[in-house]
């Protein structure tokens, strides 16, 4: 068990994560952005759903804490993890709690472990009233995702290694919550320099579609002068 020391001069420090994935609708049509939430089993807000998280452990760096608390509460390991913001309004909790919030991505179809308790998936666009200020935090994370998808290859964190342009467009449409013109989208992504066409094709009831992959020499997102790091294990990804 990791020892925690969450208080600093009366202020408690927590780490939470908004982790996005994608789900297809009935009959495999349409995609929506979803996220796992954890039902609280104690006050304050007992019985309400909340973001997965926990206290910052003694001598633990923030990114490790985000990965650890996410694994402990949901059993999930993200394909992408980035610090979102620090939320510390005085009235956000009965105690003075500062939450360092991360946002993360999971490949489409990721499943919760069979033994996961008090954890469930929710459509990000149709959330119930959450504990604390977590509705506001999710809204902010969605805004960040929608903005970042326009200038980075962040969508790769939601896709398998190989994908068609139609599948990539579906991801963009789910994130942006609007339809995109197929021809314009193809032209833009092919001119971006991020995609590499392969010699493989997706076959089925329609015309075979070429499979693409992202150029792994290009970062998912611009992190500025931050140092490189190792991503969490992907063993929990479906």
C-alpha cells in the first residue's frame, strides 16, 4: 500500500484523471466520447459519481500519482496522459483540497476489469450531477480535447495502430460533435505530414479502404520544453 501524506499547511493535495475513450452506438453506428466514473462510498457526496483519483503519496511525482490512482480505482492504463489544470477554489470541498487534474485517452473499446466495483462508463455529453466540481472539470477537459485535436495528432490516442481515413474522421466527428466533409478532411489530414499510408487495406461489404498509421516520430501533442517520459503500460487496453 502506498503511504500518503496529503496535507501541506492544512491544504490537502489530490490527483484526479479525466480519461476519455470512444463507444459506438447501437448497430455500430456513430461514436460518442465516454469516460469512466467512480461512485463515492463515503461522505461528502456519498452515492454520487466522481472522477477517479486519490491523494498524492509522499515523495511521489504527479504523473506517477495520476497513473497509480487511475489503476487503483478503475484498473485502466491510458495510451496518453497529460496534466490538465489545478483546481483549488476555497469552496470546492468541505476541506481545503487542491486537485491536480490530468486528462488521458484510451483506445476505442477499452473495457473495465471484471472485478471493478463502483465504476461505470458514461457518455461525456450526458453526465449526471457529479461530486464536487467534477462536472466543470469534465467540461474543461472536453474543451481542451476539442481544441487540441485541431492542431496535433492527439486522435491517435483513441485509435488502433492501423486505421482508415473514414475511421479517423469518425474520431474527429465524435470529439467535435459535428459532421465533417469527407473530401476536405482527407485533403487536410493527408497534407498534415502526420500520416503514413501502408500497403494494407480494410476489406468488407464496401470498397477496400487503405489503412494508415501515424508517424511515430511526431509527438501526439506539443509539450513545449517539458522533458520526455515513458507512457504507462498498455496491458489494460482492449
